[in-house]
C-alpha cells in the first residue's frame, strides 16, 4: 500500500469522523456554549444585585430542571447518584443545587456518559421547554415545528463556512418564527413564559459541568475515530451509513435545541431593556 493510498484512506476516515462528530456532539456543545455566553451577558447587563434576585426567584423552577437533567443522564449511563439537591436557596456557598455521582473510570461507557451528564441541563431543559410550549401554547408549537425543515444539512460541507452559516440561519429563522407567531394577547402565552424563562436562565453549565463534559468528549472522540477506522477496513458502506445517520440526527438535534437559544435571546433582550431603564 503506497503513501498516496494511505493518505486517501486517512482523508476518507477523517472526513466521515468530522461529519459524525460535528453534527452530533459538536452541535450539542456549540449550542451549550451559545446558551452559556448569552446567559452570562444577561447577568452582566442587569448587574449583580438584580441578577442574583432573578436567579433566586427563577431558581424555584429552573434549578430543579437543571439538576434533574444531570440526574437523568446519570441513570442512563449507569452512574451511581450519591447525593442530589434540587434546590437549596440558603446554602452557605451559594450553590443552588447539585448532583454528586460516582462511576467506574475504567468503563468507556461511563466516561462517555460524563459528556451527556454535563450537558444534561441543555438537553433536558430544551425538552421541558418544548413540552411546555406543546401543552400551553400549541399553536406556537406547531408554527415553531413547521419552520424547522433541515434537509439541507445532508449537502453541507463541514469544512467550510457554509455549515456555520446554515446553523446561524436556522437559529435566526426559529427566533423570527417564535416572535412572529406569539400571541401576546393570549394569557396562556404569559403563563408559558414564566417557567420557560426560568428554565432557560438556569441552563448554563457550571465549571464542574464543563470539566466533566470535556473529559467525556475526549473519550467520544477517541472511540468514534477507532470505530470509523475499523469500519473502513471491514465495510466502508457501513461507515458511510453511520455518517448519514449522524447527519440525520444533526437535523433533529438542531431542531430540538434551537428552542434553548431562542429563550436565551429573549433573556438577553430583557437584560438590554433593564440596562436601558436603569440608565
């Protein structure tokens, strides 16, 4: 096998690996980062005192959802939950809630689970936002769902700016649909917004969440790269099928998690309004 053949094999494996990673785990991580940065900007805009008050008030709903998100993926990935606090507003160190868990460090499955446990608040929180929307404002839910057609993802080049532009356009389109389809005269919309904003405000990941998530991310990268290499030499069609499945999953992930970005933008807008009023 000459060097050119080896290079072509490596390129094929790495291209498929990149598509699979970017449009699954990569999307989850990117949206988690966007939500975290947006919420951080909100607290900076409103100031420490107002931000702390908002955090405590919304924490009654948002913190339990955040911690249940961690705990749910602990169960899925078979981590042992040692202790869980869904909401403790009067803690000495200011921690509003936490989940302490243990796992077998020699288990790849447990290690991969660290990523999903860390990002659990984003995944579970988004599910709760969509469930609340479906229950309280079904017309808005239908409009939001119908605006999310992502078939173009199958033709994207992960190595070009077109992928980033596409993701941006999807999020922008979802935000516009949400605002244009909202009925501000409907009392149910306002009832929906209270728990929804509470959940969104507490989706941000802590430093500990991020640390454990990136440990899990490393194991996912290594495992996925090994799987693709093995599949290439056993059956390249299976590797290509896996890539197509991941791209399809990416359409669902983007659709599913965009709602969290929408509400983070709502909070950011509210923060800007508060900042303008205070001036």
